[in-house]
């Protein structure tokens, strides 16, 4: 869990602390949740019958996303991850790429930690050529429900904000539309992982660079940790393992283009609903 660090008072997350945590995670990266996301992104790409030449990997970690016969540009907010991927060290909501540079933009596992998500999505849309594709995946609302609950109880009447605000699937679809994407789609898939102890879960979160980045969070006390660990163990199944859920939200959107299908203009129907239903009786 993080302690406080310098940040813009208007921002949700501490950017400097995020870079530090990503550099720490790069030394012992735990990528099983992102691997699950990568599979989901590749499954969605299989259904797209078109070729991509230039790809932007927005929040690359060590560079796990691959696509044959493409040039992939990678950026990451952590210097170590960017170096591992041979990419650019930059924040995802402040990247330097010009308009219409890519056919495909992917963002896998970082949108839930970005200060300006609408801005990051708008930048991604502008970086796409007309009819270019955006695919995203991130941890959404409902993630770590067990851990949240045990910490809330462990801290009693005055709990501390130690968990990030989360984006649900409906809000994610709205964000795509606000960013100017055409044909936006958002869906969610749960991933359940069972842990022998709370500390195993916390270790995985550190390895994913997924610990608390809220500025000004006071450090945990030993008492709080002990009570939370006890509460986590009390929720275990008979085999001694406790289930935790990761809710993975997937996003799909297209840069607008004249060739794309458009919804019919309101009032343009030539047959009334009553007449249409009459024919089915």
C-alpha cells in the first residue's frame, strides 16, 4: 500500500508514485491477469477481417501484445517497462503521437489507473486513421470486492480510502462515445482467483503494479493488516482458500469513417410499428 507523494491536487492518482510502482513491478512482474486480458483482446481481433500495419500499444508493460506483420509502437508510464518493451516512456493520457498515425490502438490493463481516462481515449481516437480500431481491457467495477470488504471492516468506523474508484461497464461504453468513437461496445468478463492468504493476493497486486495510487493515503497499521487478514481467512472455502474476483471490462470502438454503417435517421421508417406488428399476428 502506498504512502503519500507529490501530485497535482486535481488528479485522482499520484503520477510519480505510479511510475515508481511500475518500475518495482517490472523487477518481478506478475502477469496472469493481463495474460487473460491479452487472450480476450486476441479473441476479439480474430473476428476483425482486415489488415493492420501500424499499431500503438498504450500501456505496454514489458511488451506482451504481439500481432504478426505489424509495426508496434509501445509506451508505458514506467521507465523500466518502457525499456523492456523497447518503447516510449510516457503517460497514456499525455502521449506525443500525431493524428492518424495508427490502424490499431490497444490498451491492456492500465485504463483503471489513468488520471484522465476521457483524455486518454480521445488521444487514442485521434491517433487512429479513419476506420481504425481501438481495443481496450481493464479492471472494472466489482474487482477485489472481497479485499475491499475485509479492509472496510478492519478499519472500523473511520475507514481510509485505500481502493481506487472503479469504472463500470455502462460508464465505459459512455466514455467511448464521449471520446468520439463510432460503433462503441463495452462488455465485462469475470475472472475468479483463489488465494491461500490475503498476503498472497497483496503480493500479486504488487507484481501487477495494481496497488493503491491515491495521494495522501496514510500507512497501514499492523492491527489493521492483522484484522483484514483474519477477515479474509474467515471467508475461505473448506480447502482453506478464499475466492477473489477480477472484473475485466473490454472496450471496442472505431475511428469514424464514411464507410461505416450508420443508425437510421429518426422518423425515416416507411412502415409504422403498429403495421409491422400486425403482420406478425
